[in-house]
C-alpha cells in the first residue's frame, strides 16, 4: 500500500474514532475530562483523539471502550490491509508514535553517558 493510501486510511480512522467518541460522550453525558479520569488516560490524549490528531494505543482503546460500555470495534473497526494481520488503525497509531519520537529533537548532540562508576 502506498504511503498516500495509508495516510488516507489513517486520517479516516482518526476521523471515525473522533466521531464515535463525540457521539458516545454526548449520549453518556460525559466530558472529555471525566472520560480521561475514568479510563486512566490523560486529558491531552482524549483531546488529540477528538481533534483527529492521533489514535489510541490498543490498551487505551480497550480502557475507553470499557468506560463507554461499547465494543472496541465500534470505535475503531478492525479493517486490515490484505498483506498484514495488524489492524490499519494500530499501524497508524504506531506510525504516528514512531514519527513523533523520531522528529523530537535531542537535548544535546552528545550521546547519553552512563552514570555508573568503576
């Protein structure tokens, strides 16, 4: 699958998740902060999900679904690429996490030194 196609699928997965989350929060009468606290995830994480900027990890998805009393597949269907056994949404969240880590500047140009002494 081309990078462009995967990017489109990732965007659609983020959009779908945000829409489902918004509807369920409204139906349950919950705020983002209440969901975050009950699911044990940060308010910032919920905000990034709601604004289509990222997708949850598998663990966070499970916690959120449990709090909202829905099957995780309702929030993120398990669509898969033909050549992969990994759900597309999970590939998107892993790719995004890797990209964010790779883009993060290092604090200094020197490698981290061990604090162990002889």
